[in-house]
C-alpha cells in the first residue's frame, strides 16, 4: 500500500519533471484564472485571437529552438524578420507578383540565417557575437533598402495570408503556425539532421568525433531559423497590411523567451519543440490577459522579462530536486 | 599508531536503491588504506560522504575517538582536515601555481588587497617543503597532468590535511610519475597523515597500501593486510566470481596488411610515422605520458591536421581530413576522455549508440524502429547493465559508459577500432567485458584493433604486437610473448632520457 503510493508519487514527480507538462498546466491555470477575471477571455474569438497573436513569435521561436538545441543562440531574428519582409515588399512593389514576393521573403531570411551559420562555423565567431553583428547588419539593410519608409499597398491575396480564415473559422496564421511546428517536430525527431542537432548541442567534440559534420548542422539550424523569420515576416505584413523596416524589434527576447519557458536548455542538447509552442502561448496569454485587464501596455515588457527569468529559475531549482 | 577515522554502519540510498549497506571502515594515522571495488560497488559514494558532499542515511563517523556530532557537511570535513583529491582537479587553469596555492588564503583572510610578496613566499615554501620543482609563476594550464596533481596535493596539505582521500591518483600518470607520487605518499605517511587510496590498478595498490578494504554491492566484504593479499583473491572478492584468463586465442597469421601508415607527419610528429596493422591483429601502442599516444590516435582518425603522408585501409588510400571521412571509411575511435569527447551525456543510451551508424546512413530520414533494433542487438552483445535504453548516458557507471562508446562503433560496423586508453578508470569486470568485445571484434574478417594504452600490463596481456612511443617517435616494435614490462619501460624512458 505504502509502496504503491510512493510509486505513484515518483510517477507524478517524473511527469512534473518534464517542463513541457508543468508549463502546460500553468497555461491551463492561467486561462482558468483569466476567464474568471474577464468575461471576454474564454470566448472563441479571443482564444482564436491568442493563436493568431502567437503565430509570428511562435514560428520564429520554432527555428530558435533548433538553434538553441544545437548549443547556439540567434539574437538576429528580429532584424532578419524585418529585412526579409522589406526585401519581399520591394519585390512586390516592382513586380506585383505574389509568389515571387513570398519566395524572395523566405529566401532572404534563409540567406541571412545561413550567413550567421557561415560566420559561426567557418569564421569561428561565437554565436552570441555573430548573431549580434547580424542583428545590426540586417536592421541596417532593412532601413537602407526601404529608405526608412514603410511599405504599403499589399494585394488582397497577400493580406489573406494574415487575415483570412479557412472554413470561415480557423485563421490562416494559426494553420501556418501548426504546420511549422509539425515540420520542426518532424525534423527534430525523424531526420538525421535533427538527431545530429541534439548531439552537437549535447557535446560538440563527441559529435565531431562520431563523424558528424558540425558545419552542416550549424549552417542548417541557422538557415532554418532565418527561413522561419521570413515566414513570420509574411504573416505579420499580411496582418498589419504594411511592412515596417523597424518591425520585429525585441522579437529575439520573445522568441528566446518562448524557448526557455518551454524548458529547452540554453546549454544545448536538451528540450523539445512542442514545449516551445506552449512557451509562446504562455507569452501571448500574458499579453492578452494584461490587455483585457486594462494594464498599461508598457508593463507587458516587464512582465514578459520577469516570466522568462522565473521560468529558468524554476527549471534550475527543479533540476536540483 | 592511533585511530584517525572510523566509519560505523554507514548507510546511504539513492531513490530507494541502496548504494551503501552498513559499511564499516577504519583508518590509522600514518596508514595508506586502499579502497577497492568494481564501479557501482560504493567507493565513490563513500568518498563523497567523507567529503561531505552526500549526507548519510544512518551510521556514525568518529574522528580521533570522538563522535562527529550533528550535520556532517563540506565545512565540517574541511575543519577536521579531511581532504579529497579527485580525478578531475579543482584548479583554476588560467591562474598561476602561486595563486592557486593561495586561493584558500584569499578567501579566508581578511582585507581587500592581495599581498603578492606573501603569495610568492607561501608558494616557494610549500613547494620546497614537498620538493616540487614547479615554477610558482607558471600557469596551471601549462603544467602536465602529473604536475597538476602534485599541486592539488600541495594545496590539500596547505589546508592542514590529516586525512587525504585520493581517487584514482595514478589514472593519468606515467610509470615514472607514479613513482614520484608514491615517494610523496610515503613522505606524507611519515608525517602521520592517513591516506585513503582508491584505485583500479591492483598491483599498484599492493605496492603502496598498508591495508586494503574491498567493497562489493555496497558492503565491505573484506579488509586485509596488503602484503598478504593475493591478486586473484582480491579480484574474486571484488567481482564475486573468478576472473577469466588470457583473451588471445591461438597464433595470428600475419598475411594481410589491413591498415598502413606511411610518412605521416603533423605538428606533433616531426619525424614521419610508419607502421602497419595486420588483419585480425590487436596492435598495442604504449609509452609514457607526453610520448604522443593520444596525438597518434587522433591523427590517424583525422581529428588533427596532417602535413603529409599516406594512410591506407585495405589497400585503399584514405584522405582523412576530418573525423567524418574516417567514419565513412570504416574507422572507429574511442577517445581517452569518454565524458568530454566520447559521449553526448544528456542524450539517451539509444541515441548515443546509434549516432555513428546514423552518420553512415544516406538521405534525410532514418527509421526509428530499425535504430531501436540495432541498438538492442548491440546492447545485448555487450552486457550493458541498463534497463532502459532511453535513460540518459550520464546516469551510467564508468564501465557502462565506455561500453556505450564502444557499442557506437560496433553498431556502425567499422573495420578498424582505434582505442585510446579504453579501460582507464574502469573496474575489473567491465574491463574483462571490453577485452572480450575487442577480441570478438577482431576475429571478423578485415577487422583489426589499435589499442593505445599507458598501462603496460594491459598491452602485454591483450595486444599481439606492441609499438613503443617515445617523444613522438616509434622506438620499438615488440612481440609481447618475448618481452617484459622492464624492457618496454626501458624503451619508453630511453629516448626521453636521451632528449632531456
């Protein structure tokens, strides 16, 4: 009887030891509390709004997860996001071709991300510095290309990507968000690249001596991170019907925050991408909740930063249990 | 002699699994008391309890006939003068020898500024007292492993140590350095220190220890005088069964060269390296620390840059520019330091074993159930003691970890295994398993093994042929049946002596 109880207790502890699970519980608790505090919170339209608001940061955070799993960090996501959006927007202004625009946006993102990978693996610049440099360069490029002027006049088809609904119910960005997470989950779990990413993050030297090509793993993770910045840029442009060269400011905080709230280790090699989705949803819920409760928007930054620190502190504490 | 330390009925469990079941242990002043046992027998747990890193579940600790009351933690251990010298040193690599020696004083002495004259003086005195010829101004990272260990001991002594626990102190030392260490230990004994000596090298233990205590499965099974102890008896007590004998089987026919190295040079090997490995052969490579053993294994695996020379496997010229090339072409490498270079510690056993096979696959995807099957086969053949393949490797014992590294290459179906110190810090049972695996491996056609080891006994016992390295040169090519330890040692030291 006693042992059965103890067993159940250890099982419970094992489940709670998974940060993804405990974060999911916290998310549900937050939704519960917010629905008590505000009658508007638990409505279909608000919940759908939360997934919509999560889409951009969530997609960027999915790429960031791969980078962090490999033991790196990508500080340049906000700038790469802006620069790829602007590059696509300029193509749209000159050609008006939607497919061409989308392709250029994504390619620009992936190219800037790959450049990060080149700095890191060929020039051996530490990820923190390489992507910090890119944060500056990509932002500058975005401002130079656009001459600092926002881009307007996107077509109806383009706007559908951010504002449309499938079956008049599910927002398109929500679907893209789910597709990206399904893709990254698949990459992490079922591809050699995914497994190598974990291995490199866990022990770079052991991975190298097992015959893994560090360069292709590093290049791949940063290229994907850049690519997903491009995807995020398309959605944001379509939602707001404008492309801002100064957009995406501070997105690195939100994206890295979503990853660490999900419990992925900043030392690499440990964590999973679904947890990142939950982390991103928690961030959006906080913002949404503070809005509904009428709190000054500037407080959102403070609360968000505090939540990130708290999440990592709790994670550290839990690891010592 | 007076009783220095007494542990009575010490019990300790981790998550319900007992690690120590009522262990008793005594240490006299001026005694070297060896603690022996397989990995998982409870040695490390006991050491950590003495260091105050773990608390006991029950039992009592007596120091000089007085019961140590209350909570026993790191602070209490330090105050009593119980100091542990770990396998991995706790030195600050970028600081100088003198600064490391004064670290304790920096912390405990009042004041805001550093009196560099005192620091220098303290260092000179401490080093002189122990007859260490180390420059106090040298940075620790530039010292050899042996010198770092000496420094660690010097620091322990400056803390007024009365009991010194040494965990595998000779693991990284060459024969000569070991003798220097033993000299020092004898000196410490004279000063009345009690030394708890943990090692897997049984012959060494017989040389240095006065008494030895054998742990098995968390019990102390025997305590005896070291000079009366019989090696086979010790092993039997440690393992619980009789050890197996020689793993060499029959005469080796050397009619086919599997692997050859010609004219190989790099930044370490100024003179070109030449040697061959025959099919089915276990080629032993030995030498003192600093002779270039690890550098040799790294360069033939493509981990270090080459300046010139050719490497052939099965007659095919290999262009080994990166480890990846070596893996693709059928080489496997078990590095010396398994934790920092051989394993992804927070990945599962399954993922670690599958890693090199995955490298050899083509395409983007892999079949998870095929991986699971492959790993299960590999684990079964290796007798890895792990219930769950999904357990992170970091929870395994040293022996099982090493089997995982080996398993990675067996699963990848490599042809030539390069093993760098494969049994360092591993217990007798696991060591026999590893020898058996190597022996099974080389019996397959087109398979051979290069065994790099500073343990001359091991090389003599396992290898079919022995190359002796000294100062980055191959100085001898010997048949183990017609040589002995003394001769090999002579080759090891001759060149080195000639150089210095």
